[in-house]
């Protein structure tokens, strides 16, 4: 598993911040986080001269004013142990670049960002961060429950899936949450050649997927009696839709998955399924697990080519 000790929370000074801070407060209680960085990037910190002439009382630098706004939010929504280091960082420039650079400088384990539905804002930044960040990333929807009682882990029974299982076990130990493994299966197009109907061969494939899931449970040392199996037919090649639908249907309040499945070079490159899961609007937080050390090594190798 990948310990979560250093966390960066990306704020945009909208109502979304209240949810992010409250959810971060909950995570801090259960994960024993060492350091929290509440990070905001403004396009510009300069106050136009015409504004200064009109409002001469604006003597404090813009970054200090923004820090005060954030501190007021923390005073209202953040509760954490005294041992947890809390810092506010206000920067100027491109939000994506600044957050990614700061996460590397501070060796961040997890970036927390909002996923908007009805609130003001484009919501494009979280998707870009998920693709490019070296560390894990948690997307918290604006209406997410601040509680973890059931975790769904989409798996393809690969080594990469085990990373997500390990992280789910950590969260389960801290919260008492149940774990549900979710796997989508497909029906090969040539099923009719052996005289089977689609429904008959679907049951065969379902049984095969269930057997693989049971074996995977034993290999990952999950409690078979306590682990729920969700085996779903993917009949339209849309596994991301099935993941979101199953999470809602089975009452899950956190999805944990890795950035890559059976194929792909490294988790630094976000897989298509994980990317699509993040892009579907809903009320369930999604935690994408990345191997930070592996990602940095992968990028260094690319640079040497």
C-alpha cells in the first residue's frame, strides 16, 4: 500500500472549498496525515491601479488577503490533530503547472480536488491533474457524503489491481468500511458458433469471472465472508459507466482504483477507464492510486532517451 502522509488540497475560493476542507478533515482523522497544504493559484496577484485609486484601503498584498479568506474557511471546516502541520500556499500563474510542481517539491502523496456538478466553474482542472500528477489523486464531488462505509474496487485481477485492494484495506481498517470488488465481463462475439445463446454464454462468462474474483480474494488475503463480489456484464464496451452505476446501485461511498490496468506503461499515464470514471458526474468520491516512486523513475527514464 502507499501511505498517505502529505496531502495537497487544491482550492479555488468557491463554495466547493467548504466540501473539500470538510472531507479533508475527515480523512485527517482516519489516516494520521502529517502535513496538509491548502493550495490556491490565482491568475494574477496584482491589484490594478484603477482599483487601488478607487479603494485606497486595499493596502494588504493580494496574497495575504487570499490567505486570510482561506484561513477563515479552515477555522470553520477543518479539525485535525495538533501534530498535523497545516500550511496555506497562495501562488500566481497557471494552476495546473503550479500544483503539479508543488506536489513534486513537497513530495505530496495525495492531491485532493473537487468535482463540480452544479457549482460555478469548468471542472476541467481535476481531469488534467489526474492525467499528469505523479502521486495519487482524490476527486471529491460537491455533494459527496463525508463518510466511508463501503468501498468499491474495480478490478481486472492484474497486479495493478492489487495496489487498489491494498489501499482499500487500509481505509477499511481505519473506518470499518466494507469492501466490494467489482469486475465487468464481456461475451465474445463468436458464442453462436458453439450453439449457445447470448444469455447462455453470458452465464458461462459470468461464472468464469466469479471464479477469478474468488481466487483474487484469496490471493490478496481479503476476508471472503466479508468481501462483496459485484460481477457485471459489459454489453456495450462502456466499463466506466458500469463502475459508476454499480457504485451507486450497491451503496458505495468511495471508489478506489488504479490508474492503469493490465495494459499500459506506467501509472503516470492515466488509463482510459480511470479517465472516463472521473469524467462522469456523480456524488461518489474517486481515489486514483498511483505509485509515486515508479512514476518519477519512469519520467526520468523517458528524459534519458
